[in-house]
C-alpha cells in the first residue's frame, strides 16, 4: 500500500488507491486530494485547478513515486515563493507510491487571507527579536 507522510507534523497515511474517492481537490489521487481526504489541510485557493501556487509542497523523499511534472505545473511553479528543485504543486502530482513531503514555511495565502496555514514557520515575525 502506498503511504504519504507530512513531515511538518509526522502524520502518515497508507491507502489503497482503488478505495480512495476523488474529493475534487485537484487531480484524483494527487497529494492535495489525498491530504484533504485524510484530514490535513493544504491551502488551495484555486480549488486545485493549477491556477495558483498555494498548494506548493516540497518533496523530501519519493519523487519517483509521483507523476512527472507537466508544462502547466512547471509554468505555475515559477511563481511560487520559496521554490526548490523538489517543489511540486500538490494538486497536480499524482501519488503512485510512498512520498514524504513538507509544506513550506511561506504560504502566499497566509498573507492574502489572514492566516490558516498549518505551518507558518518563519512567516510569523518574532516580536522578541
């Protein structure tokens, strides 16, 4: 059974692909759709339509277990803050095996909508500095 692991909080979920219904959050069996199915939130202001970068994730392990990046995702990712060589849009990458990922500290939606990210990291100013 494939497993996804969110490194921000250490939660892991094994799943049987044929038994996971499409929740409408990006492509069926995408990292975003699976995350929402298992109850952990990844921002996705455009509804998973590859029209924003709020579902930007960083793959730490298991890149080979994701579908290859298409041109639309590649073009959109160019606008993501904190872009890395392991960045993907959660709504576009379909999971085919074990994947470990993290949500970057910076989340575009955090500023535009006043909060809500599960990992704000260095996006929150430290008043004691």
